[in-house]
C-alpha cells in the first residue's frame, strides 16, 4: 500500500528498530527485508538493525543471517553494566554476555557496531557510570550512544522526579570527557560518539532525518510518520494492541490511528528540535526544507543565544551549541517552539513539576550508610570587605534544590583537616581559591533536625575577601555562585539552617 503512494522516490535510510526485531525468526526477517528492498533504496546507505546482548551472545546463526540479508550497521543496548541496576530494571545482562555478544557480531562480519548506554538513574553513582563507559570503550565499538534514562515502562518510572537535571548534565560531561579521550568524537550536546572520522555514527535514516529534516514513513505498531506537514501515528500508539493494526491491513486500509496537518510553526519547531540531537542547525538544510532563511525567521533567538554564549556560528552554514549551551540544551530547544506550545509547556510545568515530590522520592531512596553517623559538613561564610555582601550558591541537587545556600559540603576521608575540606569545597563550588585556617572557625551547629538526610554537624568558617578581586563561578553541585546583599536575604529562600547561621555569626561579630 505504501509503495503505491511512494512510487519510485529514492529512499535514503532504513532502520529496523525498537530493540525487538532480532527476536523474529530468520524467515520473518527475510520476508520483511525482501519487501523493503522493493523500494528504491539508494546505493551506499546503511541498513540498520537492533538486537539485544542476550540474542547476540546466544544465537550466532541469527546474527550471521541478519548480516547476510544486507544489514551493515547493528545497534545493541547495554543500558548499564551495573548488576544491581540491571536487576532493578528487570533486564538480563552480565559482562560475560556483553563480551560474547560483541564477539559474535564481529564474527558475523559487522564493522559498524553501536552500543547504547543509559545514564541519569536515581541510584547510579558517577563512579558506576564512569566504569560503564570505560568497560564499553574496551569493547571497541565504532559508535557509542548515550540516552538519558526516562524510566518509562520500567519499575523505576516513579523515581524520575528524584533525579535532578544537574545530575543528568554532570554524568553526560563525565562520559563526554572519557569518550573524547578515547578517540570518540561528537559535537557539543550530541549523544552519539563515533571513532570513525567524518562519520556521525548514526544510521543513514537518523542522519538524514536529523540534519536535513527528511520525511519518513514508520511501519509497525504505534510507529510515527512525518511527511511534509503531516504527522501521523499508526494504530497501536494508544492501546499497544496488534489486532486493530492487522485488521486494517487485511482490509486494505492504511493502519493509521491519528493524522494531523500541522501548522508550519509547529513543523519548524519539530524539525529544529530533532536537529539539536546533533548539536547544530544547518542553514542550508533549513532553507532546503522550508524555503526560507533561518536567520530571518529566528533572528531574535539567534541574538539571545549568541549574547549568552549558548550557541555560535562555526561557519556560514553551521549554528552550533557551545559547551555551555550543551549543558542548557533543554532550555534552548523551547526557544524555537510555537507560541501556543510555549504556553502549553508552562501550563504542564505548573501541573507536573514539583520539587517537594522529587525531594521526597530522593530521600526515600537515600542511602544513609554512605556517610558515618554523624556526618560532618563544612560551610563557608564569605563576606566582602565592606561586610555588605555574602557569597552564596544556588543548589543543584536535592535536598533544597534551587535554594540559596552557603558554599560547603561533606568532610571526606581524603581531607587532612576540616579546614582543608572547607578550602576544597569553596574552590569546587565557587572557583574561589582561599586559605582557611582554624582562626576562621566561627560556629558549630549540631542539631539533629537541621538536615533531612540525617544527623549532619555543620562547622562554619568566616572569611572576608575583596569583592573586586573575586569573580565567583559555579562548579560541582552549584547552579550558580554570586555575591548577594546581606540585607536582601530571606529565610524562606535559603537551604537548611543557613539563614540562622549567617545571622548568628554577623550579629555576634557586630558587623
């Protein structure tokens, strides 16, 4: 039915995906592939397919047959090599299975292997994630793709609000550095890393869809199609039932559940949102797709992004994310939404975003045994010479996410003294390098109820520094660091008991 519509139009990419196609019998894979090859597939494109580590490890004959059908790029999801996380996700996997899977894929003749990894789990430590990256690099795939964990459809779905965007960005940065150091290349913000020069690492289908906003047709239950200004979802997108899909096909009806003729501003927004998957927008590709100049349509957005160092023109054609912009990608994309979509986004955020709910989820899963009881935290009260301003951070992590706080953090076993811990935390969170001595100690607070994570004793140090010589810059677990007027402090805006600590120290010192 679709061949009657498409005719002899050139097909520039084809994926057989979803993670499940390799479950099919070899005979059914042959039938599907033979039907696809009746379309006008252009020469040189990659036919891409997905498998699982278990199938690749245990059924070499099927992997070899898939390669024989002409598939020359294969993708496989590890998700994570942490056994504890795999168990909570309900997935079968172990290091030995992964290694056998890669060995069979190579024996079958594939020289384009992509491995998918997930990050941003609630109980996934940075060290665990870094080890997953290192392990995957050692298997030497041509491509590695990172996916932010969305939890949907897993037992961990209810935990999603306990993960801050800051943690997600931090783990992406960890992966980015490890992969770049190992020779895997990707643009800022791009999720697929390639060790093959001048190869984006994605399938032909996805590359053309992202860069050029090429139209695509989706076959199968719940698949999506986007052709011209028409967006369609197949039967099964709502109830995931195959019967209606089969009935429509058997009766000569295209199995479409919904189809919409989208306004051009919505089509533009969808195309641009997808382009950010590669971290840049091509001026020529945009003009070819929409028949208009990107700079003329989005001049206001371009100015804002350039003025705030979020994006920059690498050349006349390429408008690319900066390193700083990549960390704020989820705030950049909505700049290109239609006015109607922006309003709907804010309405949805009012209903769904709830820091208190996320904090409750985080605390429920928090492992108190990570620190000895009681734990010791160091806090820095840094005033300017005039004693009119104080250096504060905005917290990026639970608890008290998005609240103002003193720079500080936990004393660690690697710290020689509490003063060394204080200097380290000041440098990590604000980029301010200053000596902290015993003479700077001004307050110890040991109330057990001061921190919702448990009994944490605070040791506070007072420093007076020249504001003119110091330009604070946020790092570690701070969203930003800045000098703040003492008189403007509001107790409700501050984390923990930091307002009381500040006021007590200031009053005692008679500033």
